[in-house]
């Protein structure tokens, strides 16, 4: 993992930013990586593990119509997951992941496709899709965790720039 998670936690604490995660294919790996760091309780509010569509709907407010129209592995669902974690968690920053870790997939949604969402108070949700490829279930999940942590670090950098706070 190339991200310095302790520094991420320290920066978020300094900025007063609280974080929530909404995870499907990683099953809590992002939250685990954050909460492995002493002092993370000042920053990490909650992690939603929403592996099933029902959990996405009940815990995060993902709409059935979005799931029906786009499928669970889509930027539209990642958007609603991130927004749901932000709003239901009452936090300043939320990241979401939904993907196909494998094995398997389809021509339309191949193994290694992961959709990410990043939500901040007062900002529109940003989404992206990363094609990690058929690198194996464990590797897709680890790469997804690392990418989500990088998205959180980038969001903190943006907040630092907007507020004029120094970066470490």
C-alpha cells in the first residue's frame, strides 16, 4: 500500500474532517485500513458494508430503480452509495466502492471493474470507474482499497487548498 494512512488520519483530524465508507466488493477493508491507525476514532465515524442490493437500499438509500437500470456495479450506484454514507453518517467526507472482484464477470461487466464514489459536504458526488483487470479476487480488493484511500487523500488535499491549511 503506497498511501500513508497515518498521515491521512492526521490531516483529516487537523482539518476536522470526519469520514464514512460505503463498501461492497471490499467488505470493510477500507474501514479496516483506516481504523488500524491509532487515533482514527477522531476521524472515522462509520463504515457501511453493503454487499447485497437490499443492504445498499436499506442502509444507504440506494434506489431500486437505479439498481434495476444500471446494476450494482455502476457509477450511478457508487454515487448513491457515497451520498447515502455522507448523509446518513453525518460526516464531511465519504467514499464508496462497488465492483466485481471475481472470479468471473461478463463481457459487459468484466472481472476487475470497480466503480468509486466520493462525496463531500457542499459538493457534487464525483464518480469514476477503474478497470483493474482479471488480477485475482484478493488483488482486485486490495487495489480497490488502496485506490479508495488515495481518493480520500486527494479530497483532503483539495480541502486544504480551499481552506488555506498547510499540507504535511
